[in-house]
C-alpha cells in the first residue's frame, strides 16, 4: 500500500485517493473538430511506460482536491508531488529507465 502525501492534508493511505490518469495531457482546443479516431486517441491512448510516470490523483475521501504525482512505476516510489497546473519537477536522471 502506498502512503501518499496530500499537499493539503498531509500523509494518508492510498485508499483515500483515486487515480485520475496521466498528467499533463492537454484537452483538445476544439473537440467538435475531431474525428472519432482522434477523439478515441485523446481519451484512451495514454502512456504506460516503465520508470518515471506523471499522474493525476484526487483526495476523494478527504479534501477532494486534485494534484500531480511523479511516480516510478517499477518501484512504486513517489518521487514528487506538485499542484495541478505546475510544470513537472526536474528529477535526478537515476530515476529514468
């Protein structure tokens, strides 16, 4: 089980949080202009790489606020937690696969 440091409430069990998918994916500026293939690509084609992955999480059983997490998918280690809208932090290269 992960211990996630909510930036607003402090450390909590992962059971209090909900995963929100890959972070830093921009919503299409004009969704009505997309064809079905482009819309499906936006909705369903997310990264799934080994190593550092940037994710969105929400404290669903707490403050209900969203934030971003940089997590190593091989070790489950949380490397950074930062607010929505912020740029991903620069991480030490040893964390990259």
